C-alpha cells in the first residue's frame, strides 16, 4: 500500500444479500466498498484496511481495478447483511446478520500516512476503543457510529448503547449518524438538537442522514442538502456514500459546499445498484459543484 494517502478506510467489506419482494441476489457491500469508490472518483488517493474469508476476496477486485489500495487480512468468514425490502417502500428495510469477520486489530492496519482515517465498521466489534484512540493519534478520524451501536444478537442486528461512547467520541473529528441512530443515542427526535448533543461529546462536525436530506452541523452552523433521486433502486449504501463524499470533499472545500456535494452524489447513487458511477445529471444538478471546471 502507498505510504501517502488522502484517506485510509478501516472496516469490513461485506458479502451482502439484497432481497426485494422475495427476489434476492448477492453483492459486495460495506462502507469500505461503497465509500472508497466515491473517494477514488473524486480524485483522491484512498486505501482500504479490511478482513474477510479468502473465498470472497474476489468482491474486492472492483476496488483494485479502480486503483484503490487494498490490504485485506484473512478471516474464517466474511461479514455481511441480508437486507430485505419491499419495492412499495424502499425506505424501510429489515437487516439480518449474514456473517462476521471479527475484530480488525491495530497491528493489522498498514503503516501509512493518511490525511484522514475513516473508521466505518458494519457491525459492533470490528474496531476496538483502543484501536480508535491509536488511529486518532495518526490523523483526524471520521467515524460511522453504526459499527458501534449495531450489535449482533443471534441473526438479528439491534441498536444497543456503545458503552465506550463518551471516551470514544473525544477522539473523533467527523461523526456520521442516521436519524434512527441519533434518536437512539440522544433521546430526541429534534435532529438539530441531536447534532448539538453529539457535538458536545467532542466531534467537530456531525453528518446526519435521513430519508430526504443530509444535515451537517459544523463550526456552530447547520447546513442541509436534499436527496433528490428519481428512484431508490440503489438505496443500499446511501449513508456510506454520503459520509465519504462529505469527508472527501472537506479536504478541499468548506462544510457548506461539502454538504452540497454529498447531497448531489448521494442522490445519484440511490438511483443505481452498486457504488456511485461518477455520473452527475446536468438537468437536475450543477455539475461544477462536484467537479470544478
């Protein structure tokens, strides 16, 4: 892996199964999959540190073919989820456990020099508090709280308190939560208030996703950008796409513009299964916001 990276992503790739109206298919997933492609298509140097069963390493070929640096360690099984949807309401899903690749120890993470480290687990138990703290000493950390509060219990994945949250969030610069996670953690359904509560734990910027928009709280101000997809064929990976497009953009732009970029890219991604293709519909969005002329 290259020593000098813009962003290093740490988390499991997923061997997912998506079921829509009782018809299913297997596919790659996880934030390191959806997100690293976004970062690469934004012109950034990105690396991925992950784990999985060697029989499933072929799921990572799409990343290496794009020039993404991947360091993958073997595990007895790959992580994954079964995401169950009904086409009449693609906003709602049932998520079941489909395997767990185990903890990523700090010693397995490559010695590199990234500008930002994104800790984006799928399931609680992938990244320990100790590893989070050590990584935060190397570079600013962006963290998706999903991988700390989504706890496997049998085949189910349930919200449970992150017992180390107060200490963990002291070491986070960018925090991503969705609406349900924010309500679960803070106890309020007022999302602006929830963002402020979360920021009080230490993160400088909060990225909060919900059905219709992304809300960013940064530098004492709120920014919003709508999600305007024509369809939800690519609903899975929405949050992963949003946080990586925001954090990647922050290397170059201020929070307001980065929020707009995240809204545009996430809108486009939701229309197609798989990672964002790099396409921006010029009839609906100002392409120059994402790609400077």
